[in-house]
């Protein structure tokens, strides 16, 4: 006779092999935590030597720490449940999350290539950006464009904004006409 589905099943001790896998999983996790702390400290030292801003050093250290601890947790769980699928799932999940994190940065860099290649605006041009404001272009970088407003403020505009919104470039018409003038075929 079998017990009903919700009846209490007597507790039995786990077999030694299962216990060994749990211990190995815990050991793997501890090793990843220690290595994460050491690598984060080393990364902070290297970045400080390159005169990187202190807040960026802290951010890089935290990313390294949390990334390695998360990876260690995935490996530890995969050892504990005796399945490599858990580690693979953890790696795929981390990659998926990271792709959302860098999506905007990549969009700015790709837009920056187009802004620099097409050269619709140059340093010194006065521009108006729909929904953002206006100013004089002081620098065009790969990820951002710097504008100086009439009040003297520095406006940092991601290049994806310049690429996706209407931009008015205020330059004398004679100057642009000379750039676009073509000789008739003949």
C-alpha cells in the first residue's frame, strides 16, 4: 500500500556521494569568492595607477566581484545538483543580462562612427538638438558630442541622440553652399 501524495515521508540520510557533491559545490563557491576579491583588488590597483577616477575604480571592482561570485554560484549549484546544465544556464543568463547593460553604450559608439564619418557638423558649429537644447560644438568624440550652451554650461550629448533626432546646424548659408556646390557635367 502506498501513502497518499501529501503524507509525510520518513526522513532518510543522504548518501555520501550526494554529500560530497554539496561539499565540492560549497568549496567551489568559496574559491570563487576569494578569487573575486583578489582580482577586484588587483584591478583597482591597476586602474588607480593609470589615474582613473576613483568612482570608476570602485565600479570596476564591484563588477568584477559580483560577476565572479555569480559565476561561482552557478558552478557551485551545478556541482551540488550534479548537472552541467545549471552552469551553462548561469553563463547564458549572465551574457543575456550583460548584453542589455551595454546596449546603449554600443548604440552611442556606432552612432559616433556615423557622426564622425558624415561630418554634418564640425567643431565650432552652432547646433540645435530637438528636445535637448542648443549650443556650440566644442568636441565630437566617438561616444558623445560636447556642446557649450549660451549660459556657458557644458552639455554632453550621446551620439545616438544626434543620430536619432532632428539636428539643426546653424552656419552661414554661403559657407554650406560652397561645400555642396558641384560643377555641371560637361
